[in-house]
């Protein structure tokens, strides 16, 4: 059984005459320990899909089975526990707490988990030792994103969701962040679903789910994975 299996997933936004069907029966699956890209243009439904998988939005129909549990059927209490114990979420624009230091932002993730990873190890792996006592406003974009990844990763999530994690970063920093995602996947066996509009990024992923107008039109299995450091765009 796949680690993540989505069937006939539907989601609409808005109401009345302004109601728009964003997800139109998504079917996809991701194996345990896989890096999967969800690829599509702006407005294709990628971020909505990630928000539903992450329990930030409720689906209108269909199932989302993760490690044997259907989160679409969970009540609010169980869904909150799922997000806390099971999930890490990395956003495009970091969402750091501005009046907390790097270390304190990462500690937020640590406090939420019952079996967190070692915070000192995470700070070291992410190369944040020298800036651990700085506030987000004192960091570069890449450092802020590393901190955001650290906050998600310290929870020891089984599933890491990344919504355009390089979208606000320059080319070099983007490749550094993608190399970091590879390292996380390799060292912690974390399953990663990464939303992107950049086809080149999909070359580092074992699977690519292509979405257009709220539906999957093609799923590609990548037999020749390219290391993030070798990607070019």
C-alpha cells in the first residue's frame, strides 16, 4: 500500500456564483521515502492540493490516506494531532515568528512533537549555527528558508510538504535549499511532496505528478534522478 494515496479528491473555493472548483477529482500516490514533485502552472490547484493534504483545508470529497489513515474523515481534534505529530510544512514565504530568534523559531517545532529530532543536530545540518541568535529580519532569504525547514524538520515528520520552497530565492540559494531537501530525504528517510512550477526541479524527484486545471493529466516516474546541485534553469 502506498504511503500517501489520494483518490477522487475534490475541493471548491468561494460560494454562490463565485464558487470555483479548484480540485476536480485528483488521483495520485507517493511511496514511503520518495521525493515527489507536484508540477503545474500558477492557478492549476497545486497549493490547494498541498493545503488539503496538510489538513489546512478540508476536502469536499474523496480520500487522503496517509500511512493507512484517511485524514479526510478525521474530526478537528484528530486532524490537529495529525498535523502536530505527522507533518512538516515549508512555505514559500517562510512564516517565521519575527520576534523570535532562529533557535526559538525552531524550538516551536520541537515543542509540538512527542519525538523531536535533536535540535542541535538540525541547526548544524542546516548550517545555522552562526545565526542561531539572530531574528528573521537579520537573515538572508536563504537563511530564513533554512530556519523554516528546521522548524518543520525538528518535529521528525513522516511527511514534509514544501510549497514552492525556492520561489522567493535566487538561483544559487534555491539549489542549496534543494540539495538540503535531498539530504533530509537521504538521512531521515522523510517522504517529501514538493509543489513547484519549475520543471527542472522535477528532475531531482523520483516521481512527478503534473496538474492542469485541477486535474492530474500525467504522472511521470523518473529513472534517472539528477542531483539538485546539477540542475540548471
